[in-house]
């Protein structure tokens, strides 16, 4: 009897301890603050008071693509028809093949058939995604052992950062970013305590990220690098104990979650892959086709092992110079006594300054202080840069946990030869970027590829190659530059000097490229659009050009009303081809 009582007492004590840990992790005050943050975002971005024209959610893709497509999908589903083909967009648009249509995302699919004004459904979906983003960021930061104040700063920087502010009108981008911090937290928990339940939970998060609006974001650049660190980093096992068997067990669990998540998303990816292979038969190979296939699932799975293989974004090359400059500054800030809080405070201040500043103040801050942006008409790209900066914060804090818990990693980072090799690679990549114009000249003098339009493929291929390699190298370097000062022994001083010099050279390269590609408002996308038109059949080309004039009909589908039509007339449509899958214009 005493033995049973003792077992019950210990069991009840364990339950109380776990409940106390849950309350410490997420209390009712945290929930109230998260809800308040989301409501503030709704007030500022969607329903402002005093009334004024919404600045982000009702422009660009929201009017030109997302809202008309929402109306079309709603009408189809209410009529009992699965939307396979939309004749109102891009001279014919295969809705079911493109995750950008958000047809498979749970938040979108749940409210897609709702019989209400499409704009209110769109706003409600955006609010739900903001809630998911806030909870996801909070869970990841708390899983990393971050204190409550620092976690709040990080959460604010995430939900008011580039992906929510600069891309509020494009919920397909916001949906992808909503699941990534939670995925990081899941991988950390899975690596620390491998279990079948953890594998299944991470697989669901992987599948959710892959069927969101921008699945390539899950597999490209910095996010992929962070996932690779999470998987391989635990070869140096937790809490200073190195067990190779346990390490490979944890790594196998992480890779199993990735594979199972890809399998969950197969119903979305498989028809898109088969359709893309069918369209490519006998077609000329141009840059648009290459860019499309780089985003198909086969190459996406390859990039799980080769981070940075595919393109982060067609318009992101102008900001490669700003990113390392900010990282070097954050590396110096990290020398403070409380480096994590200082880093998150910097991110929160930068994002909140741009998010809540007036339109004129934010534009003046960006356009006057940074000459390379004076001709770019879309300030959302500036918010994108800050979002990528916060993504680096995510990766840096993750690496910090790995280094603190594994003495083997600390010894590896202290070796001077690592810094020397790293700087040699950075110098080589910087020289390659400075020779960007020379590379284009050499490629253009070579024999043009079949179907290429005046060297567009060569220009796009050379730009893609140099930018992706350079950004990959800088991503890894930035992690080390900022994380290393947090250790007991800082890196040699010449590392910081070399980083400043390389950053200055990269800024000069960015200035040069921006002058070339920002001569006109849509110059940044010209190489994709021109190569696509050149590869199109004459009849399809004529219909596409006519679509530029007749596209207003799609806006009235489902009762958008004359106000949206007048807005479209004030903002002339620009032909934006979908390079995610080879569409029928090829």
C-alpha cells in the first residue's frame, strides 16, 4: 500500500512539474499579448483607423492575381467543379498544378468556398496566417531557451518583418514563412529526443511548408542552410557528450521526417512534375524553362543536400550587398553582455521602424540613405531584405545552441585555418561577382542556345550562377562571423577587417548591377519575360499580348465591383509570367 502511494505521489509530482513547465513556456499572458500583436497588425495593414487607403494588402498581387483567383476558385467549388484550368489568367492558367494558387493550403482551402465578399475572406485568411506566424516564432524561440522578453522581441520582428509587411498582399509567401520557425523547433526537439511521434509531427510541418504558396523558399538559400545545420550539427551530440550512434540516430530521424513530409506533399508535386515533363518534349531550352525545372520536386529534394542551389528570388540580387553589411554590424553588437537580447532588439527595432513608420518616412529612410534603391518602385523588396536578415538570426541562434552544447564544435571554430579558408573562399566569390559584366560578355559571345532570345539565357544563367554561389558562401560566413564572438574566444581581428573590405567590394558590385537592371520599373523581370515571349508560339504570343489589355474581365469575376476595376485602370497590368511550372505559352 505504501509502495502504491509512493508511486502515485511521484506520478502526481511529475504531472505537476510538466504542467508548470507548460505554464512557464506559454502562459495566458503570452496568449493575450500574441492576440494583441495580431490585432495591431490587422489594424495597421488591413483595417486602419482613422480610415485611409490600405498600404500593402490591396496592391500588386492581391488585385492582379490572388483576389481574382480566389473568386474563380470559390465559384468553381460552390458549383461542384474542381478548378483545373482558369481561362481568365495568363492566356490559360493550370490552377491545380501551381501551389501559388494556394488551393492545397489548409487555411486557404477551409475558407475558399465561403459565400462572402472575396476581399473579406482574403483579409481573414491573412489574420489567421499572422496568428500562425506569431505562435510559430514564439514556439521556436522558447524551444531555443530564449527568455520571455527576447522571445517577444523576436516574435514581433518576425510577424512585423518583411514577409508580413512587404508581402501582406501575397498570402502565398506569408503562408510558407508561417510554418518555418515551428519546423525549426520540431527538428530541435526531434534531434534531442528521437521518437516516431516526433518524426510524424515534423513530417506534417514539412508537408505543410511544401504545399504552401512558395515551396521553393523551403528549399533555398538560408533556410535550407539552417535545416542542414540542424541535421548535421547534432553529430556533435547534446550537452557535450559525443555518441556517434545516437548522433546518427537523430540525423536519421530528421531525414526521415523530411522524406515523409515530401511523401505527404506528393499529391501536389506529382501532377506538376508530370505535366512539366510533358510540356518539355521537343521544346527549346531557355532560361524560363530552366528556372521552372529548378523549382520542381526532384531538384527541390536535391537542394536539401545542396543548399542555395535554386534561386531565392528574381529581384533579390540588388540586396546581396546590404545583407553582409548588416551582418557585420550585428557581429559587433553581439559583443555586448547580453548578445541574444541585443541581436533580437536590433531586429525588432529595424522591422518595427519600417513597419509602423509613415509611408513617406520609410521611403525617405530607404531611398535617401541607400542610393541604389532610388529607382526601384517597389519598397517591398526592402522589407524582404530585413526578413532574410531575421532568418539569419534564426539560423545563428540555432547554431549557438549547437556550439554551446558540443565542445567538438567549439574546438573546430577556434582553428585559425578555418578562418583562412573561409576568407579565401569569400575573396574568390567576391572577385567572381565583380567580374559579373565580363561573364555576361563572354557568354553572349558564345553560340546562343536554341530558343534563347539575344543572349537572355546566357545573361540569366551567369547571373543565377554567380549570385547563388556567392549568397551561399556569404550565408555560411555570416553565421560564423556573428556566432563566433559569443564564444569564450573571439576570432582573429583580421577576420573583421577582411569582412569589411569584402562587404565594400560587394556593395560596389551591387551598385553596378542595380544601375543596369533598375532603369525602368519592370527591368528586373525583363530577362524572364523576354525569353518566355521568344519561346512562345506566334498564336499564343498574340493572345498573351492581347491579355495585357483584356485582363480587366478577370477582376469582375464573382462581383469584384467597379472600384477594383478603376484601381486596375490606375495601375496598368504588367505581364508577369509564371516561371514556377512551364505553362502553355512554351
